[in-house]
C-alpha cells in the first residue's frame, strides 16, 4: 500500500528557535555531505514507491542550525540546545527488501563463519579513563551538589564521535574484538549510561543527540570497521529514540545500519542475540512504534512530508529483520515471535500490500509482505481468506462460462465442491469424491450425507470434518501412531502400496484452512515445519518435498523417552563403543516383524563411538522424522498444497500454520462470555449467571474440556472466541438431565438448573465423560 495513500502529506514543521553554541577557533568545520549509501544487494538498489520522488538534499538540511564547529573546551558545561529546523527535502533511500520467496526463513547463521568483511586495522582510540564505577559515583554526587558539569562533560566526550564511543564502552581499547560472538562492548556500562541519560537535564540530552548527528554526518570512505559497527550497535540502544522529536535522527541511523553490507549485518545479528531479554524487547518495541507512528502519526506536522521520507519504513523494517534473525538463532528465543507483530498493520490495505509483493517481489517497491514476521496471524488469515475467496470466485466463474459456452443451463451446484458421502463408508466415499472432483477443491465446500435430508449451512461440513478426522486418526486405522507421552499423532512408517489416504488427510487440512474450519488434530510442530518445506510445490517433480532440518528437540516433541535416551548417549562419559555396542542401524517392528535399516552405507559394520555419536544421533533423528515416512508425508504434503497452493503460505511460520489448522491454545473465557448468544435464555437469567460463575472459576483443564465438549476442539480460532459463534440454548427437560452439546453448531443445551451446585456437578460430569454420549 502506498504510504501516500494512507495519510495526507504533512506540512513542513516550523523551525524551533534556539541559540547555537559558540564556535571554537581552529576546529574543523562539520562535513556537509551524507555518507554514501552502500548497496546491500539487489534488494537495496531500487527506490521505494511509497511516495513520489522529490528533490534531494543532504542530511545537513535537517540540522542547519546545529553548530558548525565544536564548543570551546572552557564552555563544555554550558547548556547545549538541539534544534530541529524546517524539514523540506530528504533524500530517498532505496528499499531494503528481503524477498521471502527467495530468502524465506534463511538464517544469517547459515552463512559461512569465514564470511566476514575484510578486517581493517582499527584506528587508535581516544583515551577515556572513566569507568562505570566512576560514572555512577559522578551521578550520585549530582544528587547532593546539583552540579551536572562532570556528567555533562562525560556525555559530551563519549557521544562526540564513533571513536569516542568505542573508547568509552569497549572492554579493552587495545583489543580488536573481530569475532561475531563477542562485541567487545561493556554492556553493563552502556546500560548504566543510558538508564541515567533520561534523568539528566535537557541540555545534556541535546548534547548527546548533537554528537550523534555529527557522527552520522561523518563522510565514510571504504568499508566500515568493527569499531564503526560497535558504535552503531551502541547508538541503536539509545532510549532517546522513543521520542518522536528524535525520529529524524533515528531514521538516518536506521538507514546507515540498513545499508551496511551483509557481512556487517552478520556481526550485528550475532551481537544482538547476546542482549538481555529486556534490552532486546525494548529495541523491537522502539522499531515497531517508529513504523506505526510513521504510518499513522498523531501529529503529522512533527514529521517531514511522506513523499520526502519514503525510505523511513523500509529502513526500520530491514533493521527489524536483523533483530528477528537474531531472535531465531537463540534457543529458546529471547522473545516470542508474536512480539514482532505490528497490530497497526491490521488497519492498512493488506491485499494491496500482498498484490504489490506478488507483482514486484524484491525490486522497485516496498511491501510489508517482504517482512512477514511483522504481520499478525489475524492479518495473515485475512490475506489467505481473501486470496482463497478470489480463487474460489475465479474458478466458479470459469465453470459458469464453460457451461454457457456449451449452451448448457447453469446450475448453482457447479459453484460449490459438493460432497455426497455415506456415513457407513465415510473414508472411502470421501476419498472417491475428492479424487473425482479434484478440479473443484478450491470451490466452497458443501456436504450431504446420503439418505439424510438437510441443507448444509456449515453444520454438516463441520460434522463431516469431525467424523472423518476421528476415524482416520483412530489407532486401529493404522495410518497414524498416537504417542501418549507427547499427546500427539505421528505418521506410521509401515510400508503400503497406496498412500492416497495420506493425501486425503492433507486435502482435509487444506480444506479446513480454505473454509475456516478448526480441526481437532494433534500433530507436533515438526509436522508444520515439514509442510512448509518448501512452501510452494516445486516445478521439478523430482525435487524432494517435506524434508526439513530436524534436531533431537524435534524428536523430543514426539518421542520424549527416545529423545532422552539419545541425549544420554551424547552426554555419556564412558566408552560408548564398548558399553553400548551399537552400530549405525535402526530397528523397527512392522506387522510383528523386526526390520533393520542402515543409517548410512555399510552402517551395520560401523560402530557408534565417542567420536561419531553426534553423527549417529543426527542420522537416527533424520531417519525417524524424514526418511522412514517420506512417501507418507509426501502424499500428505501434495494433498495439502493441492488446496492451499498460494504464495500467501510463504508469509507463515510453521507455528502459524498450526494455529490456522487447529486454532490457538490460549483461552479467554471472559471473551467467550461477552460474545455468547442465547436461545430461550437471557444473559441476566439466574441459570446463566450460575453457569458463568462456575465456568470462570474452572481450572484451565476443565475450561478446555468444556470447549471441546461444545465445539469439538479445545482450541480457539484465529479470530478469537467471537469467531466461535457460541450459543447456549434452553433445554426444556428435567433438571436431572446432563447438558447436551451440538458440536456442529457450537451449541450447548442447558437445562434450567435451580442451584449453582447442581449446575456445576452436572456440567463437570457431562464435559468429563462426553465420549459416547451427548456429543453429536
């Protein structure tokens, strides 16, 4: 979506008058030129279309009233005033766009450890004798004396230039610290200085900002040194950038970081992952706020016209991408992936963003879809639903045109995927129907049970899903194995001649996403990672699908006992070869017969030793989760993608696919109470008040049982409880009866119990013993 279409271009803000500090003779005047933009790849070479091109000018136009020369040493303690002058012209920044179609979830860590920028000789740093203890003592003295001169001098010197920043915060000024694992920065000192900064007088805060401006105006020649990267890393954490009055400076800092070469980004990513959770979260929130306020400014006059700063959001998004990569490198992540969501984007034209991304990819135009981690799951669901609807309409229209062209009478049924199945032959009939009507899979689904009168208004479709899933996943059916320890299903490795039923399960999951149905399926997270490997069906049919990198952590989510045993093997301190006497083989029971498979060529003759046990565990894990079930999962993969073949899938994380299919595990019973509809009851009736008093007092496990009893799943749709359309109906029967649920309609039939105790007792019995009765 064009930014120009989101808001009117604000007028240039008036200059704020302030006295410029005195010139110092003999000092070199500030440079007037902007640092050259270093290309970070093909994605950074084309201009952003989020605004019309305008006349360009140097960054110095932003700070024209800032001192051209530095203050005299004898006047360093005098107040310094930062001025934000009239902002008229800003140079456009080429967008920094990672096309997810080319680089979806490719970790920077995958780069070779040798892939580093040329190690340049570090310049000799200015001498800085102040330690963190000295600084903290100076701050404490201010409380009694009220004299900020010493503290002012420290901030003035420290933030005067990149070398001064390094001199102040580098652990050892004489060491180069050229590794990705250690930034060489005294993080505690940086935190102490920034924590104290916001409590200092305004003239000190303006002094810091002035120093940052001077540093950003530095004319760069050649690649950045590691000291430069350290300076960027330190400045990025400045809490002053939470204030919108500093956004002009912040934007230029983000631009310079965004346009660093990939090898420099590699260093910044690994340094960021070493930040504390608190500091890391603050960085992310600051960038999200910057993007939100640029899109929807509370005071448009605070910022330059949108047509003159179209590079602001692409730059911030690129830096946010670096933080997202850093977060993904840590196990467990520093913050949940949902903390990168920007809810402001729910209010822009997402389909325009999607179509821009579809049309232009990683060139010419910026789209938030190039950075899908900032788009919430609710927004992604909207994109997928609308993309699905457009495909449904397109296919239905084509069917109609074909009928008319053959001079046949149009039939409304041709606009739907009509399933006619017998309850007694549910799986075979469903498989036959879906195979015969594979060209109609992207039409709206309607289900009819043979021999039963009824119009499908959504209830029959949901019932078909529930019954089919329950039958296919039953242990006696043999397609999936249920693991009690992990409470999840996994694909049976038994070999068979026909894997079409696995394709059926994939189609079911695809239809559920396509038709906004929540399924009660318990697959481990690894399944959804495999389902997006790759996210789009490859054009070459010989390309393997459903194969992803797996670890012992993935195995632990399915077979925790086995994973624990392998972990014990890895940590065993004795002689593995003599004590375990294992080879590179795996043994599996198939229909009562023990079969042996080599994990590598000649594996039966290769003993597992202390030296090769890591390889053994990795091959063992890969065999169980990839190779042994390849044909089963490939059929499942093709079934799912035959329905959900959309570029929108590339916007999703594996966890988000799971939420789309199965719903969210986060329950909000108060939200359910607010959105519940009543039939025969009013929300003020005594029975209803009893009901909610009891339910809101339930522990989480009973609340989940209630949800499963009434809807067929203990999870919540992406849209929240309101999307359940939960209804409580009055059941005019004896109060000795238990509650009854119609899962197809998310309806609970509740007798008019006379007391809270009676209602609680009957409700707990009903929801705890629902299998076999009361569940339709």
